[in-house]
């Protein structure tokens, strides 16, 4: 049982500052955006009703939701058995699954979409149409679904894998001792433990798919909710702005409903019951081995395929309907020349974002205490950020800073950083669950009992313990800033900075495909470096302590 | 192994190797049906591994394992009919206290009303009936352990394997639960193996006791046999406080002497004659009595003269620690109002009959 604890005035005041900051950066702009569409006269009500019941908007919303749900289901079909296979397989096989599983995160969705698009063109020329495979159910959205399914597969895979590796093995062993069959153990012990983790991964993936604009635009699908918001904004007219705000309202409502339905898995830190022992492994028969090998091959195809195809495209292959016309590394030189000027400001922007994500997520995680009202308020406020699509927040900022954009150019960059940072905090704070649990389970109390001063406790115990998670949060912010496109397209529109926008524009320019693909390879390299930094950070200090720590650290490291 | 012998569990030269480390070696054990066997041993002695191997959670690397005469080495855990309570007493967090206890009964497809009754009985036995609607996270460690015990016992398996069932219980609960376990064991006629570090509450209810050390079975027998005639100093120390004096035996004429450090010489009774020259003289604290020199000579007792170093109060018994040169001796005396009872710092003479001294392997 967790005893109720009084909050110290210092903690309450820092909490209030953080809550105030979130209100200022989220509630105010969003309120301002939606307040504008609240009608004041009879005629305006009618205009709003007309926009909201607009068939196009309704169809877009339904289509977006269906595509996201289908992609999520498709990713789950591979990710769920893969996670179960990984947790019960040999360390080598598990390492292979993890290494392959993380690859889709190296390419942003719009790059993956381009890769799938070009692949589809080549296959069509060879008489193997991918879109026909959907039998007309999703018209020509199959490529988009495949893009999302492959890109967001790691979210489900690693979220589930972490949970499965931290389930206490003796919970399953006890059930076996009480004569429960494998099916019964899976249904009554494993599934209830793993289901929230699956829901977490699936919901985060779903929310990210709904707010993504890069992949639909790359594949030419303007009939989805997020692209409609963007095209409404780009119209520049009052009618266009009204359409954008209406789309934003619908997108926000759908996201909020998803978060509301999945509040429990999104908001609660899954408690690790790990005992440091390997997860329970059943005796593996030939059939099980065959299934495992099949799953590894499948994830290999899904992960390595697009990356390999991207490299082929960057070398000049896959163009003009021919698979290998002339392969040349010249595109890389051209891409490097065009990328060099935008890299330093892009990296500065990414570093700034990383630092902000690190600071705010650390603060949010440290302030959270389930036993105090202020702690719970922080966790509640941070988790509600899941419900705010970055695209909608960017639109709110665009609307709010409209008149200051010309006179103070820096405010746009500030708005962009705010959007990217605010979107990463809810995810980044989960990195701190493990180390903080260890600290609160006795580390700090023991030090205090031994007469250690508060400053010594911070320097000697808290900061070293949290440093891995802090580094991880920084790298998450860095990776998010490097691959962010939706918010950039709203706030900066046609600028070539950050780097992801340059890649996007180059890929959409006729005749620049191979150079765009080469830029995509550079971007994938940067993202890979950032994500490997997260992994390296999470394997640092506190994993050394004892087996429980090590296992949780590994599990967290695997997540990214 | 035949089931007709009335043997529920039989292990023959069983060994367990995990990660290239030999945890158990050459374990021979036969447990008759209806017996309550307590396995004692220090940390890392292999007690838990032995229970896990019997339950089928860790495979045997060598030897044989029979339950009711059937070779179960290749039989899955869930089909062995052995219910095990784990050392860390895990409870499923998604099930209430009642739900946890019900789990084993659900496998038996019994009527809901009967199941409910058995859950209530099981929880009442461990004093947790009032908590049946609670969730595991609402319970203390001690309460969680009692629920895990109730869950294991409620399953009514033919073989109960309990790993440290009372480790978090206070003394009062320990005694109460031990008595409950004995009673239940007699009522249900099941076979129970209990692994524990501390046998204080468990040895009194055990039919037999086994002592494990470093993965090997040291001795197996009734509690009294292990207490009085331990095979080595590990068993002697495991079964209770013991006086153990290192030294070596030698024959002087027709008499056998045990010569310890500090020129302490103990004449041995013929029955204590042993093969090894080096060994450990062993006797229990209650064998020592304060004596005067005359009485010692008259009764041919072995005497030690020492100073009372400190006194431990054990309720009905007072335990004295005596310093005799470099040797520390323990003496238990029934508590009395006698003003002549030894005091701390007092020089006293204590003695015991030579036949009480046993020489154990060094």
C-alpha cells in the first residue's frame, strides 16, 4: 500500500510552475485556436455546422481512422507473435529480432512512403501491381497502410517485449505448478500483464499515424484528415483556414477519444515484477523453431527491405520503371553538397530540442509521485499531451503568432521547438520509470538514513542513476527533431530547414528522386545514430546495480 | 520404483546443473506417502533447486525421479501433481486474494459453491478470510505469503512443495501456521516437503528432517536423530546450538583422549572412539551441568573450568556462554529462582558425562 504523503512547498511550487508552463504552451494556444471557431452569431453557427458536416471532412476522418486501424492491425499481426517469440528464444535470436525490429525507425514515414511508392511502380511495370492486391477494399491506400504498418511496427513490438521480459517468471511457474495448461497460463497470467503494454504501443502508433502528413502527401493522398488540415492552411483564405481549424478540431477529438479509451495503459507505468531470471521458456519443438525462423524472416523483409530499396534508389536504381538502369554513387556527392548548408542549423535545432525534452521530461518524471496530489497532477497533465496532435498544436501556434511572425522571425523556431518538445515529453518520461522506481525503493532513503546531505544524495545517487534515462530522453528529442515534418510544414512551410523538410522537398521534385533518396539515406544515418545513442545511454550506470535493474534497463533500451 | 512400496517421491543419485554450475549432486531421497519432510540448509545450499527439480521447473541433469512409482523426468510440470509455493510467494496482480486461491481449484472444474467454500476454508486457515476481496498490492509481505500458502494448500495436490513458507512471518504466526500445516497434513494425508533456512518452527512438526549443504544431502532422519547424533558439524549446527571443539584423538595406553587447542584434554567414552585422528568434539549445551570437583570425580565426568562471558534469556531456559581458554562453550540451564545461578564474570566448573561427547569428522 502506498501511504499518502504531504507535498513539500518546494515541490508544490515547482509543480505549479511546470503546470503553468504546460498551460501556457498547450492550453492557451489550443484554446485560442478553437475559440476562434466558436460562433457568436446565428450565421456563423450555420457556417460551422456546414463545415463540420461537410461530407469530405467526415469521409476523411473515417478514412484516416480506418487506415490507421488497419495499419495498426497489420503491424500487430507481425509484432505480437514476434514479441512472444523473441522473449522465449535464444539470446542470439532475440538480438536478431531486436536489431531488425528497430530498423524501420531509422527512416521517417515519408521516406518509407516514397520507398514503397517507387517499389510499387517497379512492380507494376513488372506486371505485379501491389494496389490490386487490396482487391479494391482500400482503393489505392494499400501502400500507405503498408508504410505505416512497417514504420510503426517497432512501437508495438518493443512495448510488448519490454513488458514480457519484465513479467515475473514465477507468476507463470506458479500457475504451471497448479496444473494450469499453457493456454490457461497465457490467458490468465501472461495476457493480463501484457495487454496494457500492447495497448500502449498500439495507441501511440495510432495517434502518430493520424497526425502524420508526410507519408500521405508523398503518396499523393490528400483525402485524409491531416493533409486536409495542411491544404486548408496553405489555401491562405479565410475559408481555407476555417477548413483547417475544423479538420484540427476533428483530429483533436479523435485523438482525445483514443487517449480517453486507452488512458490506463498510456498513463500508468507498468510495474516491473522481474526477479532477474530469464523469462519462462517452453520446450521448443521443431514446429516452434520453424515459426520463429519464419517470423525472423518476415521482420527481416519488412525492416531490411525498405532500407535496402532506399539505398538502391539513392544509387539511381528503380527509376524509369527499370530495376537497375545505371547504379552510381554520384547522387551521394550531389546530396552531400546540397545537405551541407542545412545540416548545422538542423543539428542546432535538434540539439536544442533534445535538451528541452531532457529537462522537461526529467522534471515531469521526478515530480510524479502517486501518493501526492501534485505528483498525480503532473502525470495527468503530461499524459494529456498524448491527446494533442502535433499538427494541431502547430496550427494553433501558427494562428497565435501570426502577427509577430514578420517582426520577430525567431518566434517561429521557438514555436516549432515547443511543438516537438511537448510531443516527446509523454513518451520520454516513461524512460525514467525504472530508475526512479529503484531510487524510491530504498536507494535515496538508505542514503538519507546514513546521514547523507540532500546535495550529496543528488550528486552521488540521483543524477548518476537518472543519467542514462536523461541521455535517452535527449536522444529521443534529437531523433524527433531530425525527422519532424508535420509541424515544420505548418509552421515553416517552404523553408529548407530542418533537414527532414529538405529531404521531403527534394523527393517531391521531379527528376531529383535519386538525390532525395541519397538525402534519405543521410537522414536514416542521423536517426540511426540518435537512436543508438538512446540505446547506449540506457545501458549505462544503473544497469550495473543488480539483475532486476539490468533486465529493466535492457528492456527499456530495447524499446528505442 | 514401485508404487506399492508406499513411496510417494523417490530421487536416486539426482543432480541438477544450471549454467554449467552443479547445484545438486547425488541426491538420494525417498519420501513415503503422508510424510512431512523438512529440508534444512543455508542459503545456496540447493534447497529451492531440489524443490524446483521435483516440481519440474528445473530439469535433472542426472539421476532418477519417481512420483508414485512413475518416472516423471519427461513429464511436464502441470502434469506432475506437485503444487509448489515459491520462495518469493508471487501473487497474480490481476486477481484478488480469492481469485488467486481459486486458481488451482479452477483447474479441477468443481462446482462454484464448493470452490467458494474451499477458498473460504483455505483463507480462514491462514487468517486471511477478511482480506478475500483485497488485491495483492494492498497486502503486506507477510499477508501475501499467507495467501500464497493458502493457494498452494487449497489446490489439494498429492505432493506439496513449500519453499520458505514462513520466511516473513513473526514468531507467533510461524508457530500457528506450523500447527495448521501439521493438522492439515494429517487431515488431507498429502505428502509435504518444506525447505527452510531456519527450522525452529518447522522441525517440531516434521516427521523427518533432511540437511542439505553445498548441493549434497548431509543427513536424513528423524529430528531427534539429527539433533542427538549429527553426522557432521554442518548438521550439528543446523539442528541447533552446539558445542564444537576442534582437535585430534590419540590413544594413551588403553584410554582414548581428545586433545584440543590450549592443552585441553578430554578423555573419551569408548563409544565415542572414531577412526579419524583429526575431528570435532560435539555435545549439546543442555548436556553441560555446573558441577563441583568432588561430584565430577565421583561420577567420572569430563570437566571444564571457565568464566561466564554472557547470559542469554530464552524463556524457560537460560543459556550461558563460557570462556575456557580459547574455547567458547554453551550451557543451557532450566530457569529457577536459585540464588546460586551463575552470574556474568563468575568462574565456574561445568561437566558432562563422557558418553555425551561425539567426535565428528573434521
